């Protein structure tokens, strides 16, 4: 995270408006841009459909019958080999399993996690599309709510099950700021908290996403399909303030007489032709004592009124502000009461806690979702910007909440007994460090995305990556990571591959055969393309799920391929959790084994 020092006026504008300065890198809205500058030409290594002698090492014994999970064909092992031809639509892959496969228990290291930004995935109810008076902008809808909700996501669970998905990561479901802030460096669009990272009330679902009953249905229906639910949480910051929230919750203040420049509903304010969406800040008195009715000086660092200033996150990662968001004082040992606006909010579940710190409140709010709904895990945002002790405390409290839920629901197979936590630590790689001692079961690996294009062009290019990952994760202190090829904070693989359908298809193997947990970003399996960005390059990665494209023959072929590979990975936890061993360079063949599971995967070239 690099933050450029600005004057107090500009920093305050950015803090309340969400405008990041040039050079700012935020896990919310900024990240590295694609470095590949290829001309969009496909350079696929040629594959074969000829019968090939494939080595199996000591994974399968002589005389044993094996099955190619892609074609369904069987073969008997002779002299440590089988002879099989890849199916014509297998892109050269032969995926060998025992001809008498057994059911294997779930392992997080072998899981496929499907990440959904709820608002952009599927719209199950249209009556909640404009919750809290939010509006479409009638233009590119870059930062507006698009209508996706829990009901729509629930309707698509069968789709996820067919992909072999066994864990669903949902963007933060909590109530977001009601209004908008200026989007991008140029303030060229209204930016609502559609993505879930601009929290207002951590205890309730946002009405645009749905009701508590609908969230419970989502969790229950996922569990019935063997899909775990991982909830995205934020401990580092709440959302920005907005004009509409100032009006709705009676905090902050305008300069005397400036209310006449606002419409009856403040969130309907429009800039003049010479202004952008940051211009409304000229109406706001950021030194007004009315800001005490917002979060308050003991809750956040915000640099307004009597609030403490937040240093650059580059100077102080813990107390610094990310993209000028208000920074929770999670390290403080001071007991605090509920912020005024929450204490007066009629529909909140938040209550005053005796002798509680900011950290205590946040932990109680987050873990209440486990205790009420029975979720299986947390994906924790901006981990390195919160002190390690807070994460360790959260994990203990989360496990206690899960134990309580299971005690009250003894007949449910899910959630499982152990609560799972994965952390976003930008730019973490495949290394074991203190985060695994601070409550995390896995950390997101940011490196795989840089290797994905080469792996899509020719799978053997992944062998050194697979070997390095496996060797690291199976060392003296085993650990796990979660790897991806597309992200809401970096880029889509479809853009890196210049929307080439063949690359989008073949990258399934590069990702789904990666050791450790893997994350599929919604639409990886269907070639979802970037949407409009405005002056914020990450907005396009959150485009609507391309359901209409599934009728296209090439997209349907890509999706069918992802399903084959995804179901194979789901059936065999060893693919992610087992040790990687290369058995042959020609044909490129490797094995993955655990104590009770084994597969051999071969890529046959001409």
C-alpha cells in the first residue's frame, strides 16, 4: 500500500469521498495492472488424441484397473504404465483415478472456493434493487448497485455444484453506507458500497442483498449441497461518510446556509457541468462538532473535527489509513460505547457492551453471523493493516461461536467442527510466516496469477510452479495457501488472455491442478469480460456475471471443460492437498497423493 502525502483539505476530501491519490494501491480499488503486452495471439502447445503410453509410477500397481475421469475409459496397469488416448475435447488431458473410486473426506487444502460479489452475480428479487433510495445513474452504472442478491445466489447453487465447487466465498453481506461517494481519482461516477467493503452496520445484511431469512436460506441450501460458506469480513475500516448518511443519521454538518444547495434528498445531489462527484465536499464543514455523532474520535482515525489523524499506511501499516478510509482503532485498550448513530439506529442488532474496546465490538459483531447463521469460515480483508493479536482473538471467538451453533443444531453435517480463516495479505506468496500463528489456516497467494497465462498456453509450464508450491507447503511446518487467476482487486484472466476462448478454457487445468486451495472468481469458467472502469481501473473486474453468454457454443464448451476438471478436483482432495511428483516429461505426467487418495494426470502433446 503506497499512499501519497496530501494536504489536510485534499486528504479529508479523499477520506470522505473515496478518491484515492495517484500512486495509491488499495486492496479495495487499486492493484497492479497487467504486465503482459502480447498482441492477443494464441500460442497453444498442440495436443494429441492418439493413444499414448502413460507412466503411473508406484501410484497404481501392476494389474490394477484405472479410469480416465474425462473420457470414462478404463485401462489396466502393465509394467507401470497404461495406454490411453485423451478424449477429443480434453485438450490433451488424461486424468487417472482408481476404477473403483471411494468417497474422500473434505480437506480445505483440496477445496475449490468460488468467490462471488453478490451484487453482480444474480438478481433473484427486483423489489430490493433500490434499497435505501439508491439509484441507477442511467449511464455506465460503474459504481451503482446492479441488483444481485442472496435469493439470486441461492437459485444458482446448482450451477456451482456442477462446477465442483465445495466452498462459496460471499462478499461482505453487511449493511453498507446508504449513499455514494465520488468514484475514482477523477470523481467521474457515483460509487456506492455495492461490493460490501463500505460498511455502515456490521450486524445486519444490506437490504439490497436481502433479508436475514434469505441469508439463512442461502447458507442452508449451500450446506445441503456440501458447499461451505465463507463470509468476507473487514476489521480495518468502516465505510466513508456520504451526504445521504449525514442526512439519514444526523451526523456531521454543512456550512451555514449551504443546505439550500442540496435537494430535499441529499443523495440526489448532482454536480454542475463544470464539477465532478467530489465537488459536494465544498458544502460540508468537516470541523463541525456534529461529527461526534458519527463513529466518534475513540472509534476511528479520520482527521476531521476532533478525530485523530491517520498516518500513511506506508509509514504505519496498523494505524494508517487505506485509500483514506476511516481507520478503526482496534489496538486501543479504551472502553467505548456504541457510536451515536448506531445507538440511535432503530433496526441495528448492535448493543452497548460493558467495558468493551473497539476490537471487542468488531469481534462480537463478526462472530454473531456464525452464531446466528452457521457459516463455515471467514475471508479476512486487509489483514496486515490490523494488529496480529486482533486476528488471534477473532479466531478464538469464531470457534466458540461455531461450537455454540453446532450445539444448537446437532443434526447438521455442516458447518464442520473447525472454523476456517483465510487472510488477504497483499502481496503474499507461498511462504509460511506469523499469520499462520495468528489464527489463519491459509493466506491468499498473489503469485499464481502471473503464471496463469503461460500455464494456459501449455500446461507443462506449470510444473516448476507446482513443484515449488508443493515442496514449500509440505515442509517441516506444513501450511496452505489459496491461489487464483482473477480477482476484484487485480485483473481478470480474460483480459490478460485478450478474451481468447481457447486460453480461457485451458487455464482451468493450470488453476484447478494447483496445489493448495484454489479460488475461482465468478465468471472465470465462462470468460466474463471487464466492464467499464471510469478512472478506477479495478471497477471493471466487478462486471455482471455473463449468464447470457452461456448459450454461445464456445462459452458452453469452456464451461463444460471447467465442470469436468472441477468435479475431478472435488472428487480427489489429493489434487490440492497431496504431494506433487513429476513422473514424466514426455508425456508430461505428474501424481498427487495423500494417505487415502491418489491421482495421475497426464498432458499429451503431438
